[in-house]
C-alpha cells in the first residue's frame, strides 16, 4: 500500500507503527480522528501516544520504555521548513516526558511509510 493511498484528512495517515525492538516485530495501530484533531503536531501527539502505551510509568532506561518519533501533519506539504518531527520520551534524569524537535529528510521518509508516528 502506498503512503498517499493511506493519507487521511488534516495531514495524517490515521495510523502509527509500533516496533518491539526486543523481538523485531512490528504492528500497525490506528489513530482515531478524535485523537488526531485533539493533539495536533508531533509533541502533543507524542505525549498522548506515550500515555496510551503506559510509557509515562515505565522505567526510562528499561526494556519497556518507549521512544516516539512523531511526524508533523505538514510534512510533505509545499510549505517551507515543514519537514519536522518530534522525538518524545521519558527522561531518566527528571522522570518527565520531554520532547525534542528536528527538521530533516527523516521526517519525509518516515511520513512516506504511511505512518504518523513510529514507537
């Protein structure tokens, strides 16, 4: 399935990829439209996904910890500097959920997979 065929409204595909690095398995999860509208952008959606996957209570450096790469809904649009993504995780220093934003081709490649996020 090509990424453009999965693109839904508001710049989202409506799904994200969950990768278990300990087993090498991955699975697609759907992303409800209510969530897409309520948590706009990489940082907000990333925090929501971490909370949904109970990463907020996981040991930050433990095997069950989650690292989220969340792509902006504007990735792939003609707007300049739209190739943004957020990396969201729980800090081992503060135990808080933190984010970092970046711009690169990784955002474009990630969005081309048909995913709004990769956890």
